[in-house]
C-alpha cells in the first residue's frame, strides 16, 4: 500500500471547444485510473515529455506551473498518453532576468 496525501478536487475540462467531449471524458478516465492506482505512470503519462517539461520549467524559474492545481494535460490520440501543457511562464522568466 502506498501512503499519500491527496486533496480531492474535481477534474475539469477547460477547453470545451477545441476537442470532442468523448476525448475529454477519456482523458479524465485515464487520469482517474492513475489516481486510483489502477495504472502506472508509464501507462498514463508520456514520461519523456513530462521530464522535458519539468526541466524547462526549472531552468526558466517556473514553479507555479508544477503545482498540482495548475497542471494542464493533453491526451495524445496517437499514444493515448497524457502530455503536459505549458502556460504562464513568461512572467517568471522575465523576473529572473531582471
């Protein structure tokens, strides 16, 4: 048994106009399977893209994007894996340069 602390917040579809609702429901289902320990991280996430995302964020000084409530996902239809969506990093990088 894995011990963890998890706050339960609803998983939301935020861009309802850019994709089919079926794919959005599928993405939520995949993420919930991971959260309930039914699937491993490798079965749910594109680990290489997540590693790249994390490294770029750390190099550019972005911390808020990696907080659980700021994470955004894309379900790649070819791999059926969740990929990170980067956003809101410009202001953090600018502050690092000043």
